[in-house]
């Protein structure tokens, strides 16, 4: 059976977790949420010997997107995000975010729009798209191989903020309950910010989900 490997990179200044995910065998990979510092992400891709076929966003907030343009140019990977998120990707034309992160570049238009239940095929491995709106209208989680990349939907002992545009608290809770809490307890949760956790731990201890 195909084996998945991943590496987490915490990207400053927003402390966003960017994940490199790949097949252990073919070294085909994807990048989830290339938040910034493209040079460091590219160094890690080379170090792992990966061939990146796709860049996937859990959602298009500015703290998750700063390195897409550079990564796409260098790796020739496709860029994908949920259809309901595509509108906001065009709003970053003026690079006001370079104030916070000098490496920030506005993202290019997407090559692929994802919907709930879609497959993301990378070499001999395959992940499933779970649409989990609430933090953002087109928020997704990416599941497979005993792992779920949860973006800003579910954190270790927390949940995403819902006070921004497209935020909806009740919708977020129902997304987590219907799409994430039905995963096995031992599923590793790799969030968009902060330390990893498991579905079982969050089911028991996350006060937002009581
Ligand atoms: Zn966010
Ligand atoms: Zn975030």
C-alpha cells in the first residue's frame, strides 16, 4: 500500500503551518497553504526530493497564500482551492500584505476548483476534499492516510474564528461535527495554526465541541 509522508513548516509572521505532503515511493507531492517564505518552502521540497504537482489551499485568507505565485512559477504545479473561495483570491492585487511579510506576492488565478468529495491524486496517493464552511465559505479539510489537514476549521483545543467575512459560528460547528468528528479517534489532525492533535482528543476535550 502506498505510504504518505509529510513535513510541517511554520511560516512567519502569522505562524501558519504549511505542509509538504507526498508519496514515500514516487516522491510526487502537494503543498498545502504556502503562507510565505517561498525560498524556505522550496529548500524543503528539494531536500525531500519532491516533485510538486499541486498547491492546495484550505482557504484563501491572506495568512495562507503569500508564496503561491513563486511556488507555481518554480514547480509548475497546479493551484487549487474550493470553488466558494475563488472570489476572494482576486482581492489581493495590491500587495498591502508586504507590510507584514516582505515575501508576500498576490496569488495567481486558480487552475482547479474543488468541491466536497473531490479526490486529489498525487502520484500513487489520493486525498479526499471535505468542504467545511464556517471559518470561511470555501474552507476545506484534506483527509487521507489517517491524517486530516484541518486548515483554520479545527485547532488543537480550538476552532477557527468566525468574526471575519464569510464566518458563521453555527455552520463551523456543524461542519466539524458532520465532516471531522465522524473520522476515527486516532486520526491525526494537522491544523493551519498551532500544534497537531487527534480527532479523539478534540472530541473529548475541545470545549467548543461539548
Ligand atoms: Zn483563516
Ligand atoms: Zn490562518
